[in-house]
C-alpha cells in the first residue's frame, strides 16, 4: 500500500471542519473548503476556500471537481451533485447513498426496520392533519421530527397527550411521529469503517442534553453502564455501519430504557459532538480516524486511555453579539482541562461556541472538575 499527498475537499467550514483540518495537516493533505459563511471558522486555515451554497447543485459539483476525495462536516448538502461526482471518479465519503438515507429521518427509520435494528415505534406522516390523526388514535405522547432539514434540536417538537392544546406546536410537513420513550439515559457510540471493510468502534458515551434546546451539553466517556449494555450498544453500532456500508465515521445516538433495552434514536455519518472528547481522551481522535477511513488507511487504536468529560460551551441566554469568554483564565489554570474555541465571531443564545475536555483517572473527580468548568466559563457578548 502506498500513499501520496491527496487533495481533500470538505463540504462545510464550521467547527467540525476546523478540527478535521487540524488532523489533516499531519497527513500533508491539500485542503479545499466550501461554506456559505464568508466568515466560517475554516476560512483562514486552508489555501482554497470557496464561499457558496452547500445545497446548490452547480456549486457543489464544481467544487468537488477540484479534488480527489470529498467529505462532509454537515449532512445537509446537495446529494445529486455528489452522485454525479462519484460517477465521474471522485471518491465521495460518506457515500451519497448513505447521505441520502440519513438526510431523511423517515428513510432512516425504514432502514432500521428493514435491518432489524431496534428503534422506537414510529409512524410516517405527510402533514399536520395526518400527524393529528395518529396522535388521536394512539393517545400517547410523541416526538415529531421533520423528515428533512432538522439539526441540533431544530425540527423536533414534543407533542403531549393531554389535550389539543398540546398539538399546537406540531409541524405541518412530512414527519416522523415517534412514540415517546421512557429512557433513563441517552448513550452514543462512534464507529469507523474504511473501504477495505476494516471497522473500529469507540467506547460508549453517556450524554446529557440541554432541556431548552435539545442539544448535548455534557458528555461522559466511558458511560456509566453495565458491560452487557456496552457490548450490546457497540454491536448495534457495528451492525448499522456494516449494513449501510459506510466509509468514514458514523455516530449512533441511542436511548437506554428503564429495562436496559437499547433503541436507536438517530445516526450521523460524520464527526460528531459526541466524539469531541476523543481528541484528548482516546489514542486516536474521531477526526484522525475519519481521515484514515476515507483515505483507506489502517484504522487507529480507539482505546480510551483516561476517563473524560466533554462540556459544550454554549452562548449564554439573552446574549447576542461579538463573543467574549468569561472565566477562561480561571478554567485554564485547572489541571487536565483542554479548551477548544471554534472561532465564531458572533455569539447567540445556545450557539455552540466551543467545548472543553476534562481528564482524570477518577471519574468522579473528572465530573467534579467538569461541573466547575461549566459554571465558570461563560460565552457572553461585549
């Protein structure tokens, strides 16, 4: 096996692309980035930056023609352009067929059903009237998820089971009506697969979500679950990666029920928020692993060498404007605390502005220090 400097294109120039670039430099890759934001965090990190729409066929197609390998840091991209690029010899990973399935939460659900992958009971609806009919017939609480376009808690709403007022927030668009799950924890597994079919899986993580915005704000690795639960979660993640045939990184988010059953919530075919802590906490970060996978290199060691906690740094409620980081110096005095700022100039309420990873041999001490970071480091505006 030989390796030469490769031209790599990244669709998306946000924080995930930024952390991918940091690893790509180690492999001497020539990097191209496409993003609609002329102030994207990745703009000044690469020689070749294009400001343009990720959903426009011609923009994505012409961008992709410049590179040998094309990947993503966000799944909401023009898949038709990717299919054409793949036909013309560009290596597109994750593959367009995988992206096409993941972009549609309904197609995701059908994929789970067809491959006997456990997931919450669901119904597919076309509009608000159909969703209301399902809601009335079953008399249960549901999570309604838009089939297309949702991310970071957007495009998701909880529909209660008390009265019609609970249905006011429902979307009038094609949706997945997913029966609400009585879970005790949300867990996740990241798995990687290269084109040779080699596969590697990371330890299970445990996630706490911000109740207002439904996005991860606190994560623990390894998760506080039994060995049998961890084994089952990894097996499910591996099965999804193999059945989908993905090349690259795949993040699998799951519910752990009160009876220790595991139900798959959603998947993301890219580097993921639930894997940030791998940068300092694992032998191989998810970003280095993704590059290994899409370049068809041997996959790296996924071992978690030290228990780690990841804290998302979210914009403070009520604060919009040029970002200012309160408590940064205090946090950086703490041992084994690693701060990552994403380079977003403007903060908004609950916007992901960075993260911190906290390492400690003792999990309880790691959690204690992480809570200190969470209460000390605030993203506000000038």
